[in-house]
C-alpha cells in the first residue's frame, strides 16, 4: 500500500515495480455508469485471473491492483478493500456456482 501526497510518484513506482517483476498491473477503468456491482465484478475477475482460472496453464498470476482516491465513488469500495486486506475475501462476492467452478478447475493443480 502506497500512501503519500499527490504527485510524489506512487503510481509510477508501482508500475515500475510491477514491470521489474513481470507482474500484471491492474487499474479500474472508470465510466459514467460505474457502480459497486461493476467494482465487485472487476475484483472477482481479478481474483479469478490471479488464481489461474482464466489461463490454460492454470498457474497463479500475481497482480498489482491500483486504486486512487478519485476512483473511490462509494465508501463501500473502501469496505471491500479493507475486507480483502484483513480476511482475504469480500463477503458474498462469490456465488456457490463460482466456488464450484474454482474447485473444479483448480482441483488438478492443488
């Protein structure tokens, strides 16, 4: 987590670090109709990617997730990020179908 005054190079440092370690840099693309549901879908997709769900080789792929203060349009975003940092999950993010998909697709790898 990088915290500091605006213009001090936090995003540049995160992009450089991700590039040095060949890690995918993920950032939310804001749109006019962006809301909490789209935010959670983005997070779910990112979790599937980092677990290796969307790749043929089924290997985990680390990612850097960047969220700036201007992208926080709902305080629920912060609650979700806090839950990820504290417990590693967002309550009720994954449906039972998603959990079954994860179990079935990663069974061989695990």
